[in-house]
C-alpha cells in the first residue's frame, strides 16, 4: 500500500503558488482607467486652445489699431484655426481685409461669422459693408436692415449704413437714367441726320469700281499686268522729266 500513497500537499502548494502569481500579475496590470488617467484631460486641452486663441485675438486687435493689417490678419487666421466656431474672429478678420482692399475674402469672412451666429447684428452689418465694396448695393441694404432689426438700439446701423446705402441706390438710378437718355438722344440724332441727308439729296460717297475695263497693251501687244511699263507710262515719265529741266 505504501507504493500507492501520493503526496498531494505539493500539488496544493503549487496551485496556491500559481494563484498567488496570478493575483500579483493582476495587481501589476495597468487597467484601462489607469491608462486614460495618464493622458492630459480633454478639458484642459480645450482651455489651453481657448486661452491661446484669446491671446492671438488681442494681439490681432492691437496690430489692427496700429494699422498693421497684414499681421493682424495672420493673427486672426491662427486664432480661427484653434477656435473655428468663434464668430468674432471672422468678423474682425473681415474688417481687416476691407482695410486691405481684399473685398471678396472680406465677404467670405463676414458671411462665415453670420453662419456661426445668425442673430449677431454686428456680423450682418459687416456683411453689408463688404457687399457695398463689391457693388452689391441692394443686397447690402437687406443686410443692414437685418442688422437693425436684430439691434434697433444701434443707431449707427440706421444713420450711417442704411441712409448711406439708400443714397447710393438713388444715385445709381439717376446715373442709369441719364445713360439711357443719352443713348436715346444719340440714336435719335442719327435718325434725324439720315432723314435730312435723304431730303437734301446728299448721297454717301461710293467707291468707284471699273466694270468691263479694257486691258492696256504693251509695246509687244501683250496685255499689261501689274507692275509692267506701257507706252503711256513712258510718255508720262518723259513729260515729267522735261518739265523738271532734264532727264532723270
């Protein structure tokens, strides 16, 4: 029977040791939550971007006040890359571009500000001013009207923008009327002159064309071609030479 005896304690110890090893590995294992906690928090990253964007905006405003518009535009571009949903950046960028004479980019920047904040009156005002720069006067009046509707307390929109745009529309209509009258007067004068010439029997000069002209023959009896010398040509040259006092 002694040969059939098995020592099981060793197996149990081995099992316990394996269990202890597994527990140690689980304690040393980095969980998903611990791994995420090692990264910078998302909220902190957004706050850093916002603070940097605000700094760039302030620098852009300072440069614009010093009339350094190209540098200010670069600052506003960097700020828009960090915080693309801030309408204030695009509105100020549109103002800077208008100062630089970049009218079409100014329209795009101002319209972007309106898309982000449709209820912001100053954005519609800047859109209207940029539209006037490209000659869209009637559309600009609509933009100013929206801006004044959103902010009736802003007297500048009505007194400076709306009234000025209405004067431009009146001046445009007056110039178009004068231009049409001038065209009508010119056409009327042309018709009257034609009638007077017809009544007086005045005909326009017509270029004479020789019909069935007989060809001039040379000394050899051949028809003269362009550049050939005929007897009549020789006689004329001789007469001219004698009148000048000698042969040439």
